[in-house]
């Protein structure tokens, strides 16, 4: 369990991100005016989602050839490093390269000579937002606060812009939904959210769905939030499974989407569908983080479908131990493993309580646990 102050800091970062969302939603203009280059940007992002990283890098180089040293190139290269090395842990060579690209994007946005301030401001804020999420996931609290503080004047400038662009629906949707849903789920934060303009929960979901179908940069992120919103806040596992399955079908080579889809299918008790994906070639990965998550999901399948408690217990134990090294990245699935071990310890009240407490401490939403 994170110390209280760090936990509070991470909650502050979530509020900061929502303010990012509100400010970006006021902007107008396009990310790139050139249709052919815009298509290259779309292609690069699709290649990243498909985990075709070499091809995505080549496409980024093409964009750089047309717009030498444009901030969007640094933003795309940073996103590429993030996806290729997920979960991106601090202190690694890749994390340093990621931070360098994002800081380059920010610096270029501030130095670049261009009359389309909206485009530069969007890239600047996107880079800052991704960096904040990376800092939060790695408990780099001082860096997060420093970056958040320096970002305020850019947020204020963004209010000068109006207009529409499909990706903006992701940000407006996040704000509208979480402005209402988050304090409802966590009442202690209602006074903090009270200083922000009111949102609209239903409108927010609709805007996220628009981003899911129409955006360039944020399609995958929209699907992830639509799945998690329905899962954790609405407890509608069927809708969650719809979005996670749709994005997985679009990008079947993406291991993140595969695992999210299996998770949601298991929550809806569609065990046969989940098992097909668990046994599919797509689940064969050398990434130890993904392997650990899949082991936990296999434990759920063995417990719930086959009633093989010995196998499930072993898989839960291995999964929880393997995920411990990934910090915040591994907490949710480690919690699933400990909830499972608690269920399988019904004959030992002491162990059952210990496992349950570990699970609750790790889980952001303890009511989503595969108990039913």
C-alpha cells in the first residue's frame, strides 16, 4: 500500500488531468493542416496500436522528413517508446529516452515559429499529460508536481480557443464523466471537485463513444476508458466487454487489448470465449508483465469454469508474486489474485482475511473482484 501522502498526491494528479481535459476541450484547429501528413499520423498511431513498432518508427521518420523537427514528431516517438516498452518503469534506458522525447516536444512547442498556436498548444499539453501519467505510475511525485505547476499557464492559454476536432471528444468526455462519477464513487473528494464546473455523466459517456469511433490519437484510450467506466463505475460488465472486445478485434496483435478483453469476458462469465483467447497464439508473449497478468486470468478460469482449486491457487500465487515488481502497473491484477486466494482459503479464516486485506489494499475498486 502506498504511503498516505503519495496516495493523496496521485489523487491530486487525477484532478490535474481532468483540468487538462477541460482546457484542451476549449481549443480549436487541427493537429496538422496537411491532409497527407495527417494520414501519416493516423497510420503511425494505428501501427503503434498494432504493435508494429518498426513500421511506426519508419512512418514517424516520413513525417519528420516533411516537417523537420516538428513537435508532433517528438510526441509520436515518445508514444512509440511508451507502447513498445510497456509497462515503462523509471530508471530504464527506455524511460530516459521517453522523457527526452516528451521534453523535446514541450520545448519545441514553446520555441517553434508557427501561426497555428492551437496545434502547438495541443502537442504541448498532450506531452505534459502523458508525462504526468508516467510520473504517477512510477511514484515520481516531485517531478509530477513540478511539471503540473509549470503547466498552468499553458492551460490558461488554451481557453482562448474554441472549435471541434474528433480527439477533443475524448477530453471533454473524460471531464464531463469524471467530474460527476469520481466524487460519487469517492465522496471524500466532493469538496475538491466542487470548485470545478459541473459535468454531465451521460454526455461524457456519449462524447467518449464519439472519440472511440472518430478520433485519430485517442481511439484506443477512449475504448479503454469506456470499458473501465462501465466496469468500475457503472458495474455494467456487458458494456465493458463490448468496448474491450471491439478494440481487440480491431487490433488483435495488441496484448494490452487482448488481456482487457479476456478480463471483461471472465467478468461476464463467458468462460468459453475467454478460454479461446487465453489459448490463442495472440496470448504467447515474452513480456513478463503480460505473462503474469495472463497467469492470473488462467487462475480465474480454472477456479470458475473447471473448479480446479489447486491449479487456480498456484496460478494466483505465481501471478501475485510476479506482479509485485511492477508497482502501480501490477496492482489491479495482483488484487484479483489475492481475492482469488481469499476465496480458496475458506477453510482457513486467518489466511482468508490476510489475502482479502492484501487485495483490498491493492484494488482501486474492491467490488470488482470475480467473487460472484
